[in-house]
């Protein structure tokens, strides 16, 4: 019996050997699997999912639904089936960088790039929960990077049959923003938000999801992959993103009697785009924007407004922040003002009536923006 067991063990090792070698050759793989489900596979409302699976579900209130109006917008943004879109050449793409923010500039119109970017995210293992072609925004569902799961002997031996038992304890989501430039090209911004599962309680008997900082390198990875998808060679795309010249810090927090502001050492056009990316990264709910007036209309969930909520409720509020959740929709509304003054710009916080906001909440928002704009 011992000999037979040894033979079985050797056979299992042989079957998984090739996969293990592949993993060693690609230690930094990115392989995402959405934490959500496709609309056609959602569990009916009268059924309850097993408790074992609930641990891995992100506590987000709104998962995105398919509507007739959404379908109409999607079809209007997609080119006709008979249209052939020529891939962009490497000469038509470049990476720009300011601080730890990078973005892709492509010499094509947003209408041409939109369906390509949508297919890119879906082929990368994500579900899309927000698609707004008019605003140039699409957002993925929370997803797990399965490549971070250790490829040990036991998991390889079991194969994919029990793969759902493994979890990294981390989830990521990405928002893509398309901005039309004056010369007809498109600026593409990818912002990351992350969450991680941590133990809580006196005996560490339960877990809760807490925010992780945005990962600029993960954003850069997907920018390079998007470049390759649009038309650049993969090696060239990775080198272009990696070698983008980093700029010195261009933002500082200034205190004043009117509540303070963030001074950005850039003109209005660049500052406007970077503020939009900063709001995406932090997770603000951007309800509207008026570029002519230099205003973003946002909602902000202040964690200090309800001192009686427990830790789980606190983190759940942060988790749904920036989504289409009820909490985000009813949160206080503010205006983020961007005013250019020659080669510099000022970013200030106004209340819903357009007057300067001098509360601690405004100071907190300015600190968050300043950290992203450095």
C-alpha cells in the first residue's frame, strides 16, 4: 500500500509540474476574476446563497443592473458591426506622467476607443457596473487577482474543482475616464481602488473589509496592457509606461481665512484632468462636472458624522463610497472648484450653494486631494 501511495503521489506531481514551472517563470502575473456575477447568472431574490460564499462577497449595496436606457446608450456608442477600426500605431500613443499619476494619450476619438476599452476590461476578467459614454466613464466590479494565490502542491493537486475555497483576502476595482483633447486625441485615465479583509473582534472571530491605498503600479500595468490591446507591441508598451519621466511634486496645501486650498503648479487644463483622476482614486461620487466653470459636483461620506456606528458599518460606508449606493446618493454635496491663474491653479472646496466651505470636512477633502496631486 505504501508503494502504491508513492506512485500516486509521483503521478500527481507529474501532472502539476508543468503548471508550477509556468508560475515560476511568471511570478508577477495579473489574472483577475470578478467577485460579482453576470446579470444572467444572478441568484433569484427568493433564494439565499450559502454562508460559505458570503465571506468572499464585497458588501456593496449596488451591483449594477441592465436597463433599456443603458442598452440604448451602449449601442449608440458602439460603431456599426460593418465598421472596421484600424488599430492605433505606437507613434499614435504616448504616456504622460505627473507625480505617481500616469495616463495614456491616443490619437483617436473617444467614440472609436470606447468599445475597444470595454472589450479590454471584459476580456481581462472584469464585469462592468457603470458605463456612461456621455461622461466618458466606465467602472468595473470588485475583482480578485487570482495570481496572488500561492500555487502550492495541494492546490495544484486539487485543481480547479475546489478553487473557490481559496481567496487572497483582497479585491480591486478600476475606473476608466476618457477625456477628449483639443487636437481630437483622447486622454485615458485608469484609477484603482482596493480593499482587504482583516480580522476584527476581541478574539479575532470575524472579518471585515477595509480600504487599501490606490496602487499606481497596478494602474500602470493595465495602461501598458491597454496600449498593447489598442495596437502597440507588448514589450514596447511596458517599456513606455515604465520609462515615463516622473515629475517633481507640483501641489501643496495652503491655509487661508477662507478655508484653504490646494495650489497646483500646473495650468487649468492639466490641473482639471488630474483633479478628476484624484477624485476617482479616492472614491468620490462625481455626480456632474462643468468644465467651463471649473466645477466638479461631488458627494462625500464623512466618517465622523455618525459616532455611534460600529466598525463594520464604518468600513461598509467607506466601501460603498463612490458607487451608486444609497449612502453615496444621500451624502452631503460639495463642489470642487478648479481655477487657473496662468501657469498654476487653485483647488478649493465649496458648499452646495457655491460658497467657500470652512468645515473640518473641507480640510479632510483638501488633504485627500493634495496627497493625490503631489
